C-alpha cells in the first residue's frame, strides 16, 4: 500500500517551519499514543505513521531527500520498512510525552512523588450538644484516639542507640526507575521503591515500642471549647490536633462536626428564634401582658387588643448570640388563638349575648369576605 504524504499525515503545509512541524507532531502523538488508546490497533498504526512522518520532516537532510524522491527515497532506510524508533520525536523519551499530556505522570500512573515531609491527615470527631449549649457556648470533654510520636525512638522508628540507613536501592528518594524494551522502544517508568516501600530509609533494628513505625496509637481525654452561636452541621476546626505528620511534616487538623439536638419549644433559623405562643380568645380580643419564654428567662410582652390568629411579633435581642460576633438575633412569636371547648350553658348564653351585641364592624375579615362575595355575584 502506497504511503500517505508526510505533510498530510501531520496536517501541515509543505512550507511549514520546524516549530510548526514539532507542534503538529506533539498534538497528534498525544492523541494516538498506544498508552492512551490501549488495544486500539488503528491508533497504533496511526501513531507509527505519525512518528515516521515526523522523523523525516524534522531532519533537514531527510526532509530535502523526501521532497525530492518521495517516501521511498534514501531517507526511508533508517525505518526498516515503515516501523518507528524509540526516539519520540524530540520529546526526550516516553516520560516527556506523558508529562506534556498528563501533567507529569508517566506510564503506570507513578509520576514523580514527593517523599519529603508530609502533613498528617485530618481527623473527624462527631459531637452532639444540646440546643442551649449551642446557643450559649460550652466546654466538652472528648476522647481523642490518634497516632502520636513514639517517645522511645522520638519518631525515628529505630531502636535507641541505632539509626535508620539510607536505602541503597533508591538513594533515599523513595522511588526507583525501571527500563524495559517494548515494541515502542525503551520505556522508562518510575515506581515506589521495592526495598524501602517509599520511605527512603531502611531500619535494621526497629524500636521495640512502636515496631519501627515511629508512632504509637494514643487515646486521651481533651477539653474542647464550643463557641456560643454554633449551629447544627457546622464544623469546628482545631489546628494541629489531627493525624501525626510524616517525615517531620506538620500534624493535620481535628475537625469536630457539631450535631445540635432540637429544642422542645424553640426553632432556630440562623441566629433568630421562633416560638408558637397560645392566647385565649379573651386575651386576643382585649389584649394582655404576659410572660413569654426565652432561652435566658421569661420576659414581659404586651400583646395588643385585637390580636389575630397567626400574627407574629418580634422581641428584639432575645435570639441566639452571633457566632464570633456581637449582639444577638431576635425572637419571633407567632400567636395561636385558642377557641374554648366544653362551655357551660351559662357561658354559652353569655357568648350569645356578646354576639348579639355586635354590629359586624368588630370582625374586619368577615366583613371583607362577604363584601367580596357580594361583588362577585353582583
């Protein structure tokens, strides 16, 4: 089968300069590389064709011969009849192609790893507190289980009087490189050191207390201060009280996830409180000064004459203290007017007399309702 034109293969003009040729090759190589298309024979053949075209057009002498004699000229002898070499077209090898494509990872997913100091993991602790504790703040004692530095070896993992040795396999880097010959040339991959398992050192005589880990499991009681105003689902972060750092890295953080038990009469929305408060029919009609409960102590509040069912009143400053701020939210009181039941005959007669004395102007909602009915049917 006749070979395609190399300029067509790379999708470039015959007058393209070296930079355009290299840019076209990089784009196509990343798209059709066999590791990106595992098992795809079409992509594999396409990749071979791209490499062959680039190898010729990137070399001034081979390009001049190609332009004069075509793909079967003397410049083609180095490919052995259409294969491709282990030189990945100016990328400097397999790793450079994949650093361009995957942002530093080589085949096998290893990539370059940092075996220096590493921060410890963050620890989560779930804490349940009461509604009042969340509103006013409190101190709670928790049992924290975490790894801490071994006091015997001071975190080295080696028995006192001895020390860890630099791994001879990786020279302390924690990684080792492996070179293998494949159909695509010599491939170099990076993996975790098989001898030190990524630690960069070897411990011949481990610490008897921590067994070479450099850390021991600890369970301690700690006092945690919960700020006033914290809400259900919020997270309290305590810096440096999490997992132990690796190789001299800082400790992680302790994340305390707060669950607040619901209150029997109050509901909360941010820093405001909501309360449903019952009034008798007489209290709503005549008005009344009553004790309204708050989180601190009852406060006197005067409900006006003619208070309606569902009407809401705001009592300023009787809500939740603002978290890490000044002042409090408000308390919103919604009135429920209770209609009396099980009346005596005398009480019923009194209510009938009251109703008979009414002109109708006392019931604004009733008057508006019947006015709308009249307008609708007229």
